[in-house]
């Protein structure tokens, strides 16, 4: 057997070769990377800058709040020790671990999954930026995520949120809308012959 045939036989019998060939071929093209990474970087920068700028600005305001639209929207200084709606409050290490696992899962989907609709890459970029922004706070702000957008009506307040939370919600919104508009049309039943 010639050397080239031995190499071909070894390549085809190696199960790792097939795995890597399959998954490496799914890595997004350069033009997709040029959409994904700028959104992630810009999103993280916007989130961290807005938190720092707003919290510094509110230090000069009475009661650490400023009304934007009376009865509907105000900027407040709030710190959340939990996830959305205060879930797992005070469980800093658990929330950091969950965030890291979520980030790894999102990046694995981005790198190793063939994605049919390109807009999903935008949703994944928003997820990545949102997770990174809040993960930074959990690690470097004593487990407290800085929130400042307060939407309310009368005495009813939606939990305060930030730019990272907004990116996560927009990303989820894209996925939900896409699931409705990209559904396969129902197949027509076969016509009966007379």
C-alpha cells in the first residue's frame, strides 16, 4: 500500500477527523464575523459606559432619581443581587457560573452550528453582549448588577433594568419573531381522485 493511500485510510477511519471536519465547516464566514463581533464589542462598551455615566450623574441628584416621563419612565440608581425579578438573590457564585455557562453555549452555537437565518447571528451577538455586560458587574461590583431604567405606571414598577438586559430582550424578541415567520407552511393534503 502506498504512503498516500495509508494516509487516506487513516484519515477516513479516524472518528475525530469527521467530527472536526463537520464542525469546523460550520464556523461563520468572515462577513458574518464582521457583523457579530462589532455588535458584541459595541454592546458591552455601551452597557458598561452607560452604567458608569448614569450612576455618577445620579450621585448629584436628589434621591438618586430623575423623572424622564412623569408617571411612566424615570432614571434611578438600583443594584440587583439576583437575576431577573430578583431570582437567586445573593447567590453570586451561582449566577456567575450560570452566566459563564450561558456565554459558552452561545459562542458554541455561533461557532459550531449551521444557522439558516442570518439574523440569528445578530440575536446571538446581542445575547453575548448582554451576558458579558451583566457578568462584568457580578464579578467586579460585589455581585451587584447596576440597573437604572425604571418603567412604571402609578405605584406599579417593572423591575429596573439596564442596557445589557435590553439587549438580551431584543435578542429574545428576534428569536421569537423569527420562530413565527420562518415556520414551514403546512403541507396541503393530497387530493382524492374521483
